[in-house]
């Protein structure tokens, strides 16, 4: 109480100069006082952002949900099929730093709205592409990736502004739950629409309607200026009044830095670099599994004689539906478990966050390896171990983002998230689907064409994911050696 009273007095004294330039050149934020409690509004903003994140990842994983249909429709090899997701991810990661730069300097609500409008329009347009225009379809996936980058880069920084560290992990966990939820819904929506209509193109005509609703909610419910939680805000909140601060960051004229200087300081941040490399390994495995796992399961079932080869006009979508359900359920459980474990263990150990991520990566790699080895003999065991592998992968999502937010200064958060997106996708899921497809093609080319080698080529290709998962766990262990010092430096 004494500390809060002191903060209150300090905030009130400093508040006399709010909105004016100080003598030393410091530009203070413009402030207005409102007696309306903004807590309900903050959670409403989070709800809108979560809905947008849901649509974002439904769009992301529609193609893998109907990959067999698309592969047969365009007559693609495994390598060209994997290229679809690679183009999407490459465009996504290259656009992320641009939106990170814009998000740190311009109004984020406008950028978010433009991104939703853009990717929804392109998705709708891609639903009318015919089999003779494969390259246009590839281009459309790249453009959707650009629109998605605007959302994934900026939305978490708005949440970081709305909540202090105690609540931020919980709220970020809720936000990131919609990554696996949206991914699972993408598989199920795509497979369900293709099966019910007999035409996979209809899978791309649902999310644009949802995107229009998200854009309307964003315009109506999200404030044009986002309130930043500061010590002064917390102090004034004790007295029953609310401090509303202009969205523009408080920057001393002597402390202005260029984007290159921001990147340079982030590269020197060992916790940021190591955790980003760990996240890269997570993205590599997630990207490969997300694109190829339904196809792998189908080929395993064909080898076991459970299903016939897909020769008819429409392929079975049962594996996409099951894998989508697994992704949906394990994603929710994994993110909640990761956030709860972090909340409890960081009270006892300041290194808890990276240690949780490292442990989950090691367990996930083991489960995925076992799933691959038993796929030819027992499909049920394969589903079970895949579920556990995805569960432990999802433990990391919210925890890694929270690590970034407390080892990086607030002024650099959008840039840091953009850089992490760039690195994790450049070295992760941008290449992993294409790489798996190329290895599968190479193995098939060296052997007599058969259903058995069609399955084994994918099985042997997937083994690389287990080894990458082990490397990811190692990078998170390295993060634990630096995290305490980097956190103190960011707070200072």
C-alpha cells in the first residue's frame, strides 16, 4: 500500500506536465482522465482479436485439409504439393518485418483492418481458379500469407499494451489457443465442405464471410487509440480514476533509434536469439506435420489395407477430420497446460519458462518418432502418439511469446515479434513442407513405384522432424542460461 501511494503521488505530480514538452526535450504523452472502467472494454478488444486469430489460422490450414484433392486436381508431385505451403509461409515471413516496422510507428487498428480485408478478398478469389491456372493458385496463397502477417505481428502487441505482466500470460494463452483451434477448424472446414459439396473450391468461400464480420467488429469495438498500462496508470487506478494515454510511444528525443539499431540490439539479446531458434524448430515440425500428416496417415492405411487407394473423383477426408480434431483438442490442452505450468513454476524458478519449453520439445520429438515407427502396423497407436506429440508442441506457443515480451523493451516489441516470425518461418515451416516433399520424391525415384514405397518415402522423410525437435529443446536450454540477465536489462 505504501508503494502504491507513492506511485499515486508521483503520477499526480508528474501529471501536471502531461501533454507538454519538458525542458529537457522529453515528449510526454497526452493524457485524459475518464471515470469509465475500461476493464470490460479491454476484454472485448481481446475477444475481437481472438476471433480474428481464429479466422487467420483457418485460412492458413485450409489447403492441408484438402491436400489430396488439390494434388489430384492440379496433377502435382509431392514436391510441388509442398511448395504451396512454402510459398504461403515465405510471403508471410517476408512481410512480417514490414508490418513490425509499421506497427511500432503507425496506428495498429488501421493496419489490422487492412490485413483482414486483403486476405479475405484474396481467399475468396482463389476459390474460382481452374486446374489450368496452378501458378495463379500458388500466387494467391502467397498473397494470403502477406495479409496474415499483418495480424500475427501486431495483434499480440495490442494485448501486451492492455495487460500487465501478471495477467498478460493468461490473456496471451487465450489468444494463442486460437492457433491450434483455428488450425483444427481449417482441416475440418475444408474436409467437410469438400465432402458435402463435392467441390473443394467451396472450402475457400466460408472464411471471407467470417473475415467481413471480424472487420466490422474491429471497426466498431476496438478503440482507435490503445491504452498502454504504465506504473502511473496503475497508481491512478487505485483512486478510482483511469488514466488514458495516447497510443504513440513515449520516446526521448535523445533516445530515438533507427530500425537497424533496434535489430542490432535484438541480435545481441541472447535470450531472444536462442528462444527464437527454439521456436524455429517448433515451426519446422509443426509446418511439416500440418501439411503432410493427413497424407501420411492415408498412405499408412492403404498399406495396411484399411482403405483403398484414392482413384475415384473425391478422396476420403476422414484423416483430415480426425487430424483436425486432434489439433483442435491438443492445442487447447497444450497451451493451457503450458501457461499454467509457467505461472506456477516461475514463482519457484526464474528459469522456468525456457525449461518448460525444452522439456516439452524433447518429449514431443520422442512421441513423434514412435508414431512414425508404428504407423505401418498399428494406426490407432499412431494417432495416439501423434496426439501426444502435438500436445507437447503446443505447450510452447504462449510461453515463448511471453519470454519475448519480458526480455525485450516495449518500444521494440513489434519489431522483435516480426523478427521472430521471419527467422522461425525462414528456417522453419517455410521450407519443411517442401523439404519433406523433395525427400519423398527422391526416395520414390530410387525404388520401384509401389504403394509400399509411397508410404515409406513419407515415413523416412518425417524422421527429420524428430531430430529437429531435439535441436529445438537444446536451444531452449541455452535460453535458460541467459534469461535472468536479459530480463533485468529489459526492465532497466
